[in-house]
C-alpha cells in the first residue's frame, strides 16, 4: 500500500518566504507548494467575476482585484530562494504553482 503524500502551502505575504521557513516546511512535509511570485492578486479575477449577476457590464475592468502588495526586493529574494532550493525543485519536493 502506497503511503499518502503530505503537503503544505506557504501562503503569500508581502515578503518572499525565507530559506529557513521553506527548509522547515520541507523537513515537516513531503511536498511544499509556493504560490507563483508573479501572481499579485489576492482574489483571482475569474473567481471575482463569478459573483456578479448576469448582465453585469463585462467592459467594466477596474484593474487587478485586491492587489497583494509586495515589499521592495521581493522578486530578487524569490529568485535567490529558487537558486538555493534548486535540488528540492528538481526533486519535486518544492513546487511553485502556476497562476
């Protein structure tokens, strides 16, 4: 009988996850998921559009839905994290989810 895979997701915040946070999660779980760093919306536009009644004007686009603010240097910190954790990404123990 195959053992179930226990996984976790590190929820997005304004700062990139630290190497320590990810390593601790990797020690505790079989697989760790990180949200795509390019995803800057708290609520996906597709999910947000489904709450309106039919007939809501589709041309009313007000930009990103609840944009998630990021600290300065977020992208650089996330890129350094990818480099440091390349073995876990290759092993599929760490997964960066698509948006």
